């Protein structure tokens, strides 16, 4: 029996429930890493040092859980990529939301477009081809009469090139300030629990 080009992809892709289960397991790991220093700090006074190590690791892991790795398979119906939690495939005809996640590392800004479909699958898009495919899918979906348009944040629209460029700069500054504030609050709480000072 001749094989079609779609068979290997169908075998690689997990169903939606498996994808969500893997994502929840990854998120559970992030929450455990953030909460571990507080549990250890209550028992032993060494929670502060542990928290200074696990806090940044948990934040980095949270950002990378659903971000595409390697090449992304783009079609008019689906966007498929490998992530830290396995293969994920987003239904481009049923996008419910798109938002921009911005992080900072080594003096550079990293932007990931987080796409969620009606099945609850999330995929972080960073590649140029993925962004181009997403932009076309959003245009098609907004023209569809019988469906409600997806919720797309202003920052995501600016990153896709359909909003004023100044909006992206405002988003970047606000996210930077929020991240600095959260890191400071996390360290203060750790120091208070650890009894340093």
C-alpha cells in the first residue's frame, strides 16, 4: 500500500488531551520550583539560596515550555512544532487568542507570539515563517462571517506588523518594569523568610 506524505506527521502528533496533560505537567514543575524555597525555608533557614537558584530557572522554564524548537511545519490549516513538552499543533482556522510574551536576556529582547486555539493548545511562535503563516490565518479568520474574531493583543498586532510600531515599544518598557518589580518582590520575600539582614 503506498504511503502518503501525511502518515509520519499523524503518528508524531499527540491528541489534544495528551498535549494539555504534558503542558499541565510542565506548568506544575514551574510552580513547584517557585514554591520549593518557601517550603524549605520554613523547615530550614537555607530557603533563600535555593530560591535564588530555582526562581530564575522556573521563570526561564515557564517561558520556554510551549515555544517552538527547530523547524516549524506551516500549512494553511495547522502550525506544528516541537516544544519542550513534545509536539504541538495549533488549528489555524480556530484561533481564540494571540498575545505577545517578551523576555530579556543578555541585553537582547526575546519575543514569542503565544497562540491558543479552540482546543486549548498553546504554541509559542518565534520563526519568521510561523509569524507569516499566523498573520495570514488571522486575516482569513477575521474575514469569516460566522465566527467571532480571535482576541489579539495590541502588542501581538504590533509584532505582526498591523499596529503602530510605538505600541511595541510601550509594551517592551512595561514588561521590563513589571519583570524587574516581580524579581525584586520575589527576592524580598525570600530574604524575609530566610531571615537574612
